[in-house]
C-alpha cells in the first residue's frame, strides 16, 4: 500500500493518498483549519482573508478514507449546487460561489462559527485543543431548553425541505453545526438530498445507521416524508435521549415529548407521522406543555 502524502500549508498539515496542487487555495487566503478524514471524497478548509472567513469544500483529491474515484466526487459536488440554491434557508449554511480548478471543483460558503456535533468527534478535531471535550459532549451538557431550540431549528429546515419536495438523505449528527457562544444552529452537507419520488437504488443508503429508517436499508423501498420523520425522531433521541437506547429512562424532556419521538421512529412507517410538518406540530404542542412545567 502506498504511503500517505502529507500536504502542508501555513501552519496546517493533512494527509492524502497522493500529492495535489493547492496553489489556488493558498491564493484565497490563510488556511486555518482542514477537514480531510471524511469518506465522501471531499476535503474542506477554513480560509481567512481581508474579506473575512470562508468555508471551501473541494473535490478532485484522494482523501485517506475515500475508496472511490475523485471524478465521482467532483460530479456529486457539482450536483449539490442546485440543492443549496433551492433549499436556501436561514438554518442552512449559505453557498456563495463555485469554481473549477485545474484538477477539481470547489464550493465556497459563508463561514459559520459553529462546531460539528458528530458524536465521534473527528469532524470537529480541527478546532479541538488537546484535552478539550468534544463538542457533542459539551452540547449534551447544555440545558434541555437550549437543546430543544436547536432541535426545533433542525425540524424547521426539514419542514421547509419537505414543502420543496425533498427527502433528506445522509442527514446525521455530522450535519449539525452549533455555535455555543450565540446558541445558534445550522445544517451543512445536504449534498445527497433528493427530490421525491425517490426509490432506494442501492440497499443501504448513504448515512449513519444510527439515524436511518428500515426502508433506507431496503433495495427498491420508497424514501418519502415518513422516512424524513424517522430521521428527525432519531435526531431527537441523539440530542435529548439515549441515542439508540430509546427508553424513557434515558430521555430528558418528559413523557409527552418522548411519545412524539417514539412514534416518529416506528419500524412500521405507516405508524409514523405522515409528514415532518405533522411531526413538528405534535412536537411543538408537547414542548410547550413541557416548558410550562414547574
């Protein structure tokens, strides 16, 4: 197996499977962080210049954990552009530019001072000082009301996406950014969202099994609004409950909200809420009652 190649720019270093020309990136400003360990085929950078900070997502390289062809990653990244344009929303990171390089393709987003809530922690490692607590663990120690607000921002965006005719594919805790100073939440990485009707073409779809419904493992199954509902329920258990342990004992926001979340993650999709809008309305009613409790 060929040894990885270390890329160095400014004070940042990272590894790829082979050398790549990043002279175009160095002209954009000073790179202050890098995310190079994902399996998507993309490498992403935080870049600062006189115009402020930007987030640049780039395809065309061979990341260490990506087994595929860089050309496929480029096509997926290009195909995501209409998603960010059509689903532009205050709770979604904002795409501002796109461009080709000699060997790849880049998307430029406004920088958001949030930390990634992926429970595994590696997606946030670029910001973590040695010995500091992962963002997900810090988030789980926030008051429940603050976490409920973050969840409701996530639900709000997915109600909007549903109204636009989209189903969420590959949404998980690694798609959530949280700004601890401002108490604000944004969603990132909607690259694989799809227009309905959408039929599972591959068996296990892209994504984290912790968040996926049974139909996302079934070749030929319809992926629809009830699938989105399951995804939102699983997100609630991740941020408020025990993750895959969906018992009331591990839940932090009362029995009524627990019942709403449990209905959302029913194995039989016919037993779930029909739409994210319906789920969000039931959630809001139960949350209001919980917040009024002494």
